[in-house]
C-alpha cells in the first residue's frame, strides 16, 4: 500500500520539480498551452477551449534582463516570470492570461515581450455588490473572445459548464488531500505537500485529480501518525524555494494546513454548480472568496480565519510566508499580526524571495519559534 502512495508522490514531485518535461510532453501530444499568471485566472475558459492552463509562478533564477523592464521592488515572482519570458522559456505557450490583481500585474501585459500574445483582464475589488458580477462577466467575455481568436476554438457555455465541474472536482480532491495529509506528517512532509498542490499547475486537471484522489485513499488506509513535533499553518503567497520547506522537515515541523495563494486559496472556494449562466457562476466564486489579500476584504476576516484554522487543525503556531515587496500581503499583515498578539497566538514571519540561495536566517527564525512553542 505504501509502495503505491510513494509511486504517486514520486510522480507528482517529478512534475512539480521539472515542469518543463510535463509541459513539452503535452505540447508534443498536440495540446495547446495557455500560461496563467497568479492568482485567480479563469482557467475553466482555457480548459473549455480544449487547451491546458500552465501556471506561471516564476522560479529560483538569477535576474539579469527583467530589471530593465520592472522596478527592482517588484516581487520576485514577477521578476522571475519576466526573466524566464525574456529568455524564451514561455515561447512554448500559445497565449498567456494576466489578471490585474496588484500594481505589478497591472503592467505585465505591457511588459510582455514574448512570442505568444497576452490577454489582460481586471477583477472588481468592490465585490459585495451585484454590479461586480456584471463587470466580471464582461471581463470574462473579453478573455473568452480573445482565447477563441488565438486558439481557433469555439468556447460554448456547455463546455464552460463541464469545465467548472472538472475544476471543482480538482478543488475537492485537493481539499480532501489536505485534510488527510495533516494526519500523516510522517509521510507527507512540507515539501511533498507543496509538490502535490504545485503539480496541478503543469498537468491536465483530470489526471491530477485522479492521482490526488488515489493518494488520499492510500493515506486514509494508514494509521494516523503520533506526531511529536510542532504543527504549523502557513499563510502567504507561496512557500518557495523548496529548500526552505526542507528546513521545516529537518526541525520536525509539520505543515497541517495552509492559506497560500499558490495552494489552498485556489481550492477552498468552489464555483457554484447551478444558479445562472456559467460565466456568472464563475464571477460569483470571486464574490465568495474570503480572507485573501488580493480580493478586496473590508471586514479583514483573514486573521480570524487563520486562528480558526489553527484551532481546527490542532496547530501550535502560524508561519507567515511574507513575499518580499508584496504590498497587498504587507497591508494585511499589519492587521492580523495585531489580532494574533491580542489573542496570544504564536507566530513568526519569514521573508520569501525566489532569488534566495541561503536560508540560515529562516532556519534561525523557525528554531526560535520551535523553542517558544
């Protein structure tokens, strides 16, 4: 039984660590590929066109050319995405879709220099009113038409409705995996947990869902671990480079839940499966998102959400993975860290920079958290 779980873990880890091989295999099989920049790009529209969405989250690459086009205080995700694009890494793509969720993303369409055309769209930030749904449907229609032109495919409402079901199935599978993985930190290390989520960006969703569901069944058949180390919740945009997560394992720290934009923020909110036209239901999902720095939240519920998650998961502390130069995340932190202090919640903030090659400061901060707990 454990052998099969290891096989699935190895397959997903291989894809997450070497996405290029998976992407080129899809391209060679005749699939069209559309890049999606973080965070809430309507992948269902791409899937409904018969193409495969590919996550563009940058990577650990030295920045040389990108700083001629982006300010040095842009986050390392955008810096590395543009660097890879300028190197021709993304020339394999047929198009790229760019949301306008932060100041840097708003200008990425203009900065895009590659062979594939870019499609930029905007999410409304006053999400509480019905006009927000009307506006976002209109934006999705623009994306839809541009994808049809570029890919030469008709994107019907029926195809979008079917794609919504495919994506909701993937979200449910990952949510169930996260619940089960928290019981098995001896098997699902922080790095493995990350790879299971990350691999979804470089695979056909149907295949990813099937593998994740099978892995979850394998885990459920195993006895829960008697974990003696610390348990934490992660919050932030992403928890990369992966070498940082290896430090968690070395220190006996288990990740039992997350609020990462690259991971569970993508899966915890489903698209309604009834109640209007497909594009309207996709817009409603944006309205339903809670506790995300990139989705306007005037009530600032993120801090309480994290504390509730910590209690539900039996976690000892929260680790804030603060993306360097990410204004939306930094603005949120000023609110919820005060809530943590008032509630006596143990937490630590570590800085995330995809260019980083040394992690001793992170190790020291995590060791300090472990001693405090």
